[in-house]
């Protein structure tokens, strides 16, 4: 087993765990933000990472629901009291930009575990990848995880509208897609 990162931002039962954005559509920055009491951590994500994270958590929850002995009572939809449409807590201070992310499941606490590690700049000389300097570890119960998936999908989709021809994003000042005129 390799050494743990020097600095671990651990959230075992967070008050809040959300993906949100800062900035206008087209130049939005995505963040995974976790809060527990007065302690808060924000990690920068790519839009694609956000989408994949939601997708993979959804797969874990659906697999648990499909399990015959589903003793975890995974909700099929977000429980109303867990819906969180609020903006990110301000100020958003990026702890690090996420590179590698891992997902897990802890059956003893019925929690989905999300681990994020900094995007490491690869050093030319090093044959071995360096141990990550820090990590974010978030453990969320199944209801919170379902709410996280729904919100993240909404946030990812709420950017610029898609071009009906090419599917690419359309900016306020127009869009050129090279599709032949009909």
C-alpha cells in the first residue's frame, strides 16, 4: 500500500456536497464543493469530470437498487429535503484542480466515497509518478448521493444552448458550424 497524501481533506458526513459553477456560460469554472459546519473545501473540476462523476455515482446507486438484498434503501429519486439548488458557498477558493478521481462504496456506513487527487504536472526525469500531495475524500449517504447526481447533471446541462445542427455550444455572439445550409 502506498503512503497516504500529506494533506487529506476528509468529510465523513458532510452537511453539503455539490458541483457548481462560477462564471458565465461558455467560460464557467466547475467546482466540487464540500462543507461540514464551518469547514469547506472546493476542488476544481472539468465539465467532463463533473458529468462522468455523476454518471458513475448513478451507476453505483442503480446497481445497489437492483441488488436483491438491497438493505441500503437507496432512493430512486432525490428525497425532497435533500434537493439543493443554492449557489456555491462564497468565496470559492480552489484547493486544487482534480486530476485522478476514484469512487467507492462502503457497505458498513451505506456511503458512496469520492476521492479526488490534484492534477499532477508530470516531471520529465521521474520514472515513478509522485505520490499526490493532497486529496479530498468525501463520504456521502445514498440520499445525498442521489441529490448530488441530479444537481450535477442539471449544472452540466445548464451551460450554453446546443446548436440544432452540429450539437456544439452556441455563444451569445453566434456560432459557425460548417454544416451545409439546408
